[in-house]
């Protein structure tokens, strides 16, 4: 499955693995909520979610979490997130009384 702009990185990765990109639709509702629809059966399969972060980081992370939950409820066996650039990774140490965001 691909999120963000998966064509550039997703197709070569899937070709190397001997797999193909799954069919899904991600869109925004009129109230701003993100909706994900899985367009094929994933029951019992190992699924890789390739998420590039081309725009708003918070929206991209929510898309990834919503996609993972949709795949979980569709009975995927294993769900692996592939994130070439991991946002919030610079916030890996406690500074003063803040939070360690990357541990979420």
C-alpha cells in the first residue's frame, strides 16, 4: 500500500520484492477528516505501507495510522510501515519538561 507520493519509491521497491502496490483510496472528507478505503482483500497477508512525507507532517502521520488500523481491521497478518524520512526523529531526547514525541 502506498501513501503520500508512493509511485517514485513504491514501484521500484515492490518490483525488487516481487510484489505489487495494493489498491487503496485516501481522501479528505468535507469536515477535514481523513478516510481510507482498502480496495482489495488483505486477509492473512503481510502488508508494507510506504509513506513518504511530502507535505504536512501531522496529516501524513495520521494517514499512516488510519491506514494501519484499516488494514488491521481487514485482518492483515503483519503490517510494516516503511518511512524513508521519519518526522519528529529530532525530538528523541528529553529537553526540560517537554515530551519525547518520537516515542509515540
